């Protein structure tokens, strides 16, 4: 595993996991931590979805998870939870032109 990859550590994951959707139709999601780490890696590295390292899983799955959960408003709570240890942002909002989610930290 490359040191350049982003992975949720146990502390962050325990804050993020309660905000994930539960009791959804379809097959059980077994790789949330890996897929969400892949989404965060793409956000951090600025690479194309297609170039997301295979350690995170299929790039289409990673992108689709972001797109579906963005449409449902789930990402705002996930980013707030992930940022909680460094001081929770007062608001998290999408960047409308690219639909990328960016936490906004208010002072």
C-alpha cells in the first residue's frame, strides 16, 4: 500500500460511520471505508476518477457512491464528522460548478 493513499484511520472512521445510510435496498455494502477513502483520495489528489488507485476499488463504484450520496445530501454530515477532531465546521457546502464537496470552516 502506497504512503500517498488516503485512508480513514480508526478515530475518523468511528466519527464518520454513524452518518452512513442504513437499511438500504440492494446488496449489502461491505467496503464503505475503502470506497469513502477513495473518494477522499480523489478530492485530495485532484486526480481523475479513472486514475483513482485500484486499492480503493473500481473507479466507477467510487464515483457512483459520491454522486448518489451527494444527491441525497449525505456528504455534508460525513465531512462535518470527518473534520470534527480539528474543530467542526459550521457549514459544509458543495461547489456548484463541479459538484465537489468542500468543507467550509467558519471562524
